[in-house]
C-alpha cells in the first residue's frame, strides 16, 4: 500500500466502497478521503467522463484499486448491472455511499412536472435502486455500511426547492427504514445532512442568495467538502459499528 496516506484516525484498508456521483463535489471528496484511509474505490458518474478520468488519476495516487463506472442510478436495471460488475471486479463490497443528485430549482407555481420527477428519480429512487441491488450482498456477508447524503433542506425545507427537499426528506425515511430492516444483519444505515457546503453548485449561486445563506449559519462560514468526507469516513469505519438510523447534520449550526 502506498505510504502517502499518513496517519489515519479511521482505517478502511482492504475495504471496498461504492460511491455514486463521485466525479466531482462531495462525492469526489468522500472518495478521496476513503482512499486515503486505504479503501478501494468503485465510483459512479453519469456521462461525466472527463471529470471521472481526472478523479481516477487522483485516487490511484493514493495507492488503492480504483474504477469508474458510467451509470444512471435512476435506472433500476442499470444500477443492478453495475453492482454486479463491481462485485465481480472487486469481490466483497463493504460500503455504499448514495451521493448522486441533481437540482431543478423553481417555485412550485412554475415548476414543471418533469423537473419534479427527474429530481425524485435520481436523488431518491437512485438511492433505493442502489440499496435494493446491494441488499442481498450485505445480508449474506452480515456486514455493511450504507451512507446516504441527504441535506439540511430535507429537514427544514426551502422555498424554490420542493422537489429537492422532498427527495432529501425521503432519503431520511429510506435510511431509517433500511436501518431497521438490516440492523440484525450487522449492516448500518445512516444519513448525512450537509448545510451550505462550498462546491461548484454553491459557487454558482447569486451573490445575494449566498450572503443570505451565510448569514443564517451561526459559524458564519461555508462548510468544506472535507467536513462531509470526514463524517462519512467515521460512519464507514468500525468505530461507528453501533450507530444506525441517524441523521448527522454537518451545517455549522444552520438548523439549530
């Protein structure tokens, strides 16, 4: 194993993680953190080949096994096929991170039905598809970690994001239900609810909206991708083996 990982608080050596939506943003940050801790990485993207190739190179520098898969998680059969491919390629899978998501913002008055359906399909049903198709693998192995990336918007709601808030709130319900179903099999399921995190998505927000978001945070600053990645690393580790069904807010106090 490469010596570039340095000292680690948590160890994920010889474990394999599937991470959806990991060619950029929070998903990429989680993949890099997991690789630093020794995990092999199978990550999904959807038609983002250039960014995926860059991410593969960065992950390979950590000295772990890496492969990118182009997959639309909203497609149930495609999700099943990609998980079968990953298990065949990597052997046992230990961690699933459901991070893939899209936004189609707008007030309900002007929101198109197609925009509502698209966000639900990717952000919520995509997580169901991946969980459903890894379910038996985790049951047979009697261990596994499922980490769903929800949002503070799924807790508080947000004007202009009815579709996104609905999907992220649904993800919390999915997390708790899976935790109850798989707990006796040694599988944990938890959700992370990021607040205002500095990513390409938030960088593209209008200045006034960005200022308003920062003003609502007691810590008066945006979070970093690493803040989410560190929380995910803990939940993926053996140290979190008795934590399940939880929603951990990583928001600088935004939802207090």
